[in-house]
């Protein structure tokens, strides 16, 4: 269990982490979600005692990080930046860490095997691909067989096979009863990985909820309609208290009735429909709406909630799991504004 209480970090005028209070529990994967610059890495560094809080504190099983004896046996972490000594072999990199934490040598072979790097154990990480570097970082995190694991944006830059592997590993670690805390700026990634969700925006806590509740609360359903007779449709639906709302792509959106009911009401007035399709707003959209006010780096073509509307247009109706929507809404759309 990790407990944050009023955790705050200021860099000069800038408040990077703003009074965060939440718990990360064992046995589940807790996703730590926020747009770029939200304060995720800073929070994680403070959890690991690598950065001093301006206020508040972090407890790991009731203790501060610096009170942990041989900390790798309590908590293992993969941080965002690759902190591997390029000139040392993968094996020796792990050996150094093991020796300073009282970890037996055989554990090195175990973790290398676990992450699939046995074949390159005697190679130097400077020649490793990004995916292999991530695997080595994960091997290091697992070295002390810790009860608590923390991963900062572990899937960044990985190929689909690597992403799939990391997701399964995190679930497996949680199933073993460990505390697993993983950050991402991608809602679609969290939706596939996390059981619990902590969302931050500009250093502040925006949500602390189960993934299932987040999905239930934020999956807005509506029906998309295209018609050459929008006025006639408005009349047909108006009698039932339904209001079609025009959106930018020329379609209309209706909430409050299913597609079958809307189709019947239109047929009754002989309104021609070119499209009648049930939709569910993507979780990406819900996340963007939640953090829109607090986003530091705005999209350069749109801003605030209109950006969210664009993302929902690009996302599939099943909750935005397509890689395309990630690349569109997040990869290129979010630009550093300073
Ligand atoms: N060492 C630092 N000095 C000054 N500002 C920093 C430092 N580290 C992070 N920040 C700022 O704190 C904010 C949060 O950064 P970070 O924790 O890296 O966010 P995230 O990991 O969510 O993308 C950003 O505005 C970033 O520029
Ligand atoms: Mg970060």
C-alpha cells in the first residue's frame, strides 16, 4: 500500500504537484492518468524518495522511503528516463543493483528470463532497442521481488507485442497480490490495463475511482443521424421531447432514445435518413473533458472541449481503443505550448 497525504511539489512559481491525497492498494493495477505535464513523473519521483516534497508526504507500508531497509525489496520502479549505464552489460547492471541490496545472484537469471533478455545478458544496453531497454528496466524493478511496483509510462515507444507483454505482466503482478502503480497519458491504454484509476490534471487530483465506475459514468451514449431533412426530423422528434444537436461534421446527435425509437419516429413522418447509428463517446473524450480546464499543453488546432469533440469523432464507438485515435488525439494533437 502506498499512501499520499497532501503531497505537493513546487518548482519556483510552478506547482507541479498540488496537494495530492490518495492510496494505491495491493492486488489491483492502479492507473495514474494525466495529460503531459500533469505531474505524474514528479509524483512518482517523490514516492521513490528521488525528489523532496514541498509539502505533504508519501508512506510505503506506513514508512517513508528513506526509512525502508534495502528498499528494492519493498518497491521496484521503472522511471520514464532510461537510467542505464550504457557501458556495462545487462547482467552486470543488474548485478550492481543486486549487490547493493543484498539480493542473491540467481535472482538475476530469474528476472532476465522473466523479461526475455537471457539471450542478451552479456550485451551492453547501449545497443538495445527501446523495447529491450524497457525490459531491462523492468528486470531491475523486479529484482528485489518487491511487493510494490511502479512504472512510469512503460509502453511509450514500444511495439504492439511489447505493449501486450507489459500489460499482461502488470496484471499478473497484481494478481499475485502486489501493489502495481502505472502512469500513462493515454486513456485508451489505461482502459485496457487498470482496475483502478487516479486522474490528475495540472498537479491536482481530478478523479480516484474504479475503472468500471469511470466507464459507467463517462460512457455517454447517443445516436448519430444524417438526414437531408433536418427540420422535418426536428419536428418528428420534438413531439417526444428529443432534440437533435448538429455537430461539425454535418451529422446530428440525439440523446435520450435508442436508434430503433428514433427510426420509428422518423418513419412515421416519412423523414429520409441516410444514417442512424448508436454511438458511445470514447473514454478519451471523458478524460479530456475531465482535464480540459487543467491542461497545460493545449492542442494547437483546437482548445478545451472542442478538442474533445474532435477526438470523439475520430474514436470508434466501442470506447476509443484504436491506435489511430491515440495517434490523432494524443500523439500529434497535444503540443507543448511554451
Ligand atoms: N526539475 C524540474 N524543474 C522545474 N520544473 C519541473 C521539473 N520537473 C518537472 N517540472 C514541471 O512540472 C510539471 C510536471 O511535470 P511531470 O511530472 O514531468 O509531468 P508528467 O510526468 O505528468 O508529464 C511540468 O510543468 C514540468 O515542466
Ligand atoms: Mg512523465
